């Protein structure tokens, strides 16, 4: 069997013994994208566990709309117009609306980027603000002791609306929902307090129930209500496939279930060898991005098995903090111990890699220098064919292989 794997701007074709292949996991491509305007109208008219937006707000209310920053694929310029039309129909004045960008720990936008995100009319006609770490309000503390510092214009609003897209998140379970506000418009200290739970049981891709990170995020509502969400599930070409609107938990979970129907793959048993591609450029521009595919692959491989990661990574680490953590570690175990003791954003990526290395040996086919690959505790391999030969030597000639050509977008789950 021939399998095509993306690497950087190109593709690799690999011949595999069909008798050894457990499966090739590819997202559902047969779904036809609905008309985006009609799908948005449907969701806003019939929200989940909520009355329609125009029935929830009253004239004179101060409204905060929180949406994603430029590093996320959320189509804000498509989602905002129907939301603003709903508010206008309820008598809300433009001067009573603020649109806040969820920067998390990312840099601020240029004015050109804001215009690109929301469109010229909205950028000119509404207050559009980046979350500002110097203007935060402490609204409470979660049961786990996480301080909830929230951007003042959002904290002091009478009604809060969260926009976002739902995709897998490697320790919060999924993106979307209340995550737009916390950690989206919060401080580094709040983000770090929440993210330090990433190494705890239940903090895993595609898991909401029993996930300490997600539970901590959603405790925000007890202190600062998350009044309405509008989340989308996107296809491979960033087209809107589904819209979830309404209650911050119930609508979010409904959107997560739709995502799972496309991208989650139940397996009866773990593979000996997982051959995974990050999906090519830009998903493998650096290891900070490519790590997402490695994390998904670890759910499919047996303990002591092998993951073959195909990722170009011309920019190497992609984060100075991540690089520092990898270079100062003497073992993957040290990374996990240190992140629990001294959590640092950027270091959390190193800890995520350590979780994969706890499960399996990682052979890496990349464009990185061998020394850098070894710094990540991977074994550098010059080709997929040689990596498969080495994986077979480790796991045995009859070892079973699972292929994940789009590793960052596909989530395997072992049935127990």
C-alpha cells in the first residue's frame, strides 16, 4: 500500500506492507459545508439551552463580545455581523458594545490586523480592544486556587458573549466555550495557575468530563457569568461546517460532539507503531506547532511502542522558552517533575513532549539538525523507510502500524 505524507511544502510517498497496517486515519471529507449565513441564522434563532440573543439583552446594557486573536482560525469577520445585528434589533447602542480580542499570552495586534480580523466597517464603527494585562480585575478564585484576573471592559460588562472555534486542545480537551474569557482575556499569573494542571489525570485531548483544566476554566461562571457563546467547527479549508450557540457549557459540548463525529476515531487496540505527519506547512513550521500531532499519536500507540513523527520544522523549536527547557533537561522525567514544581508557559510544550516519550520511543524524520532533534529526546532518522525499519527492529517483524497523515486534526481513542 502506498501512503502519502505531507512534510513542509512537499509530500513523501511511502510503501507499506498492507498486512501490517491497522488503518489510515483521515478526517471525514464527504460532509458538505452548509451556507454559512443560513447556519449562523439557524444557531442564533434556536440556541442550545438559551433564549435567542435578542431576547436576552436589554436597551442600556453594556455588552462585551470576546473573540479570538490573529493566531486562531476563528472567522470573526463572519460571526460578528449577525451577532451585532441581533444586538441592534434589541436596541443596544454601538457605544455600549466593546469587542475584545483574547490574546492570552500573545502579542498585541496592529491596527491593520484588527481590520483584517473584523472587517473595515466593524473596526471603524465599534470599540475593538486588545486585552490589556495592565487593566485587569480580580473577580474571584477557583476551588483550585486559580486567581481569575479578567480584562476590565469584559469584567464590568452587563452581558458577555464568547465567539470562537472548537478544535482539539491537548490539555484543555477542546478550545471554545468559556475559554475565550479565561484564559483568553486574563493575565499570565492566571494562565499559568490554570495550565499547571496539564500534567494531571484527565487533562487530555478530546476530554471535557473529569478534565481539571476545563473544570477550572468553567468555574469562572460562578464569579462572572458567561452569558452566551457562538462557536464554529471548521473544515480542512477553514469553511464553517457547524455552528453551536447558546449556553456556555451545553452549546459547547454539542459543538464538541459534532467535531468528534468528524475527527475522532475509536480503535479496538493500540498500535505497535504509529506513523504520523503533522500535516505539512504551516503545521510543521516548528516543533511548537508539530507537537500537537505527536500528542494525538500517543493516544494510539501501546506502551513501549514507537511513534514515527514526520515534521519538517525549519524554524526548529518555535519558542525561546521551549528551547531553553529542552536544552536544560537531562531526561523527559525531569521535564514532568519541573513543570509540576515550576510551571512556565513555553515549558508546558516540553512537558507535553515528555508525556509522549513516557509512552513510546519517538523517531523523527525532519529537516532539523540531528543535534537539535536529540535535544528533544527524539532519534533522528534520514527517511521514513529507515525509520520504519528501525521501528520494526524495536517492535518485531509482525508489529502493527497505524498511519495518521493529518496528525494534528485526528484523534484516535482506544475503546476500553
